[in-house]
C-alpha cells in the first residue's frame, strides 16, 4: 500500500488550524479535529501553491499576537 501523503495524482485539501498553520491533507482521509478545510479538493501541486500564496507568516497566531 502506498503512502496517501505522497501520491501526486490524488486529490488533497489544504487544512488550517486555530493557530493558522497550514497542512496538505489527503482527501481520502477524514479531516482531524481542530483543523478546517480552506482549499480543495485539488491536486497536490495546486494545494502547495495555495499555501505558498496564502500562508505568508509562518509564526503561529498566538506568537504573532504577542510579538505584534
């Protein structure tokens, strides 16, 4: 069985958590608690592009709030 996180020809979601961190997630696996779908389903390269264009500050939201 192949790893569902490494299949370029399958559909994925982009997930975001409360800290506004992003993750590429296989569409065939249920979304884990604490995460929401913000993009997809789409092919993995498109999900990665979405993250590159939309997750501009890699710091967790709580840290950004403290540091400004």
